[in-house]
C-alpha cells in the first residue's frame, strides 16, 4: 500500500540577497495514494519547481518532501536517482524518447536501468504498449510515430516499473487539442488502473479537469484548490 506524498513548508530560493528569486515560498501539499492532482498557474508561478522538489530532482532550500516515511532531502543523489527509476515515473511535454531505439525499448528503459533482464523488460513494456493501444508498433522508432503515439510510449515508460507516483510536466503541451485530450484520458485511466498517484503540471484548465483535484499557484505559493466536481 502506497503512502501519501507529503510536502511541508517547501521553500526554493535561487540566488542571494536583493537578487534572490523565491520560486517556492512555503508550500504545503499532500498527494493521497491513487489521487490525481493538477498543479496550475501562470509561467513563473513555481509549479514546475514544485514538481521537481516532489520528485526528488532538486533538494528544496527549506522544508521537506516525505515519501514512504523518508525525507527525500536526506537521501544521497544516487539514492534519489534510484528512487526515480523505481518509485516514480515521468511523462514530459516532448516525450523525450531516444530516437535510435524502437518503442518497446524506449518503454523498457527504466526496467533495464534497474537491472531487469532485457527479455523480461521488453516483455513487460510490450504488454503496456498493447494496453495503451500500440500493439503492432513495438518496433517503430519515435520518428515513425505520431505525437499522440509517442506520448503513449512515454506513458508506458512511466508505468512499466509500477511506480507509486507518476509526474507529468505539460504532457499535452506539444499536441493538438483532440490528441491532447486523448492522451490525458489514457494517462489518467492507466494510473488509476495501477493505483498510482498522478501529479500533472499544466496551465490548461482542460487538462486539469481530467484530475480529481486541482491546486492553483502564483508567486511560489498555493493560492487555492478544488475538487473536479466543483470545477464543473
């Protein structure tokens, strides 16, 4: 059973003195097991910095992020990197697939990096590609896929390791509206089916409506939150 992901009084400051920039200014956030949370706000509001802190990509200047009873800031860089291969999954705006690898190997990468054999990793990855509507496309390289198909490969890559939390940073930003809605539906359904929590950074209210809760940010602070039902 996954534990909640808890951020307490997060502060992230870049620079010093009068030139210091406060990207986060005391953020509290709890993401429950299986919950999908959209983080919304204008450019510069701190939403991507918050995602990076939650995922252990950066250590906050102050405050804590706790996952499975451990403050991520107390872990070594190596341990946090390992955590991002096992407990956390990621979907980015551009997919960030390796162009020289076929879809199945792109999706299998987290497992292979974690020590799973190539045969087993590609077996699991192929099953996920099939589940996400890409059966028969396992050998296609990213350049042979549409934008929506490439994002489905990225979703498979995020889920192959059975993570507790999936982080998505503007996952539909490079897609047209119809394809973006399709990809968000696949992403939210897949994470819900596996019991993983989902944290989506977006500036698009249409994207946020796919999540069970929306948190709004401005100037490094949480300014409000509401459940999906209240947004309709």
